């Protein structure tokens, strides 16, 4: 199994992912641009079997119909996305475990917050969690917004109980590249975060077309403000009166909305 993370060069900075298997079959996650996807699939002589959408927003499903028309592939998405996901053919149930091949399985995790029909997918390789496709729930150094059908309290619960509890080694594959801006947000509220400074330097030297930077959950716990709710520097910056963790999270999300 091989995972390709492809930047799509749009203003929203979407990523599309390809999970390539040894038998040349490929699964695509959140196809932004059908033409870019077809070029990728055809140049590698892969066989597209399945599209998986993390959620129903158009920037994650735009390529569905054209790819289905071209390859006759399936479209898998949240059961709650029924009627909103173009060409959906399989209704995924939270808690499902799907076997891809001898070594690879995928766990389907219900992750409301950014919108209500949002799933994250943990890929396990040889029985160990390898990576998670987080859509618009968790970004590198940030979390998704709640503007289009989301709920910030759901987002808080999802991040605390379903994301932060995963193994530190898991690789995070988000739906967008917002790393640079998110690191600046972290440094605004936690100016002494040396890891965030280092990652910003690393980002500025990286080439997203060549190889996008990836983080693990361990990295996220060091640079993602929304996973650092106990941090004293962040708390004193917010200056809330005796806040709970949820209050801090909600205040940060609101500040990030105006950032
Ligand atoms: Zn999105």
C-alpha cells in the first residue's frame, strides 16, 4: 500500500489523496479536480475502484460524478450524507471496519463538528494504526470551522475524545493545507512555542508540489493550539475568568474565525 498526497492548486488549498494497492487498484479520497485525478490515475496505469468522501461539502466531492462516469467506480460516504453526496453508492456507518487487502483495513469514525455528515478514516497496516484522513476536522496545526452546518461543541467533543486519544505515531492527512497560517495563529497565542517556530521555518523551506509536510499526532500536540488547552501561555493570552477546557476551545475557535 502506498499513499499519495496531492496538492490541488486551488484557492481553498485542498488536498486529494490516493491509496494505491499492490494489484494497481486505487482508492481516491476527496477528489477536487476530476481532470487532475484522471491524469494521475492514467499516468500510473491504476484502476480506480472507489471514491471516498470525508464529508458533503462541494470542495471534497466536486470530482465525484465525472470520475464515476469515466471509471464506473463506487462512491462511499457518511450515511447522513445521503442525497447530498454526488453519485453516492455506499452508505458508510460509523464504527464500520473495511478490509482492503491482506494487510490493510480502514476504520470509519463518526466525527461531527465541521458538519454533521463528517467521517474520519483510520488506515491500519498490519494491525497497527498508520494514518488518519481527517477531512475538515483536524488540520495540521489547526481544526476545521463550523460555518456550514457545524457545531463547535460537537467539534470540541470530536477532537478531545476521538482525535486526541489516538496513538502519537499516527500520521495526519487533512483535507486542506492551512499549516502556515495555523502556525502563525499558534505563535500569536503562544509566542514561546519553539516547535511552532521550527515548523514554520520547515514549511517555508518545503515545496508542497514536491512533498507536502506531514505531521503525526505527537507533532500536533506540540504545535496545534486546539490540542494544547492546558497550556498556561495560551490561557493567559485568552484572559478568561476560570475557564473550562471547552470554554478555551470555543474561544480559540472564535478567534481563529476572525484571524
Ligand atoms: Zn473543505
